[in-house]
């Protein structure tokens, strides 16, 4: 893709996506494996919140 002088968000994303490599399988597996049970629970029961931001807001003064 030849630069046109203007950088659109899509062009910037596309250029950055081409320069980045995919993570290796071991790091992805270990990161996902640590929270696999919580992830599958969230996917099976959509009533479960993916984060606890609403609870954090209630605690803060």
C-alpha cells in the first residue's frame, strides 16, 4: 500500500497489524488456562458479569 499523505485509522491499524507477530501458543495457553474456568462460566451464563466494575464503584467513597 502506497502512502497517500493522509493516515486513516484503518491504514494505521493495517500497517501496525502487519508489523506485529502473533503470540506463541505456550504464552496464550498459559494466560488462558489460568482463567479457563471463569471464562467458560461467563460464556455459558451470560448473566455473569465479565468484570466487577459495578462493585468497585459501590465500594469507593
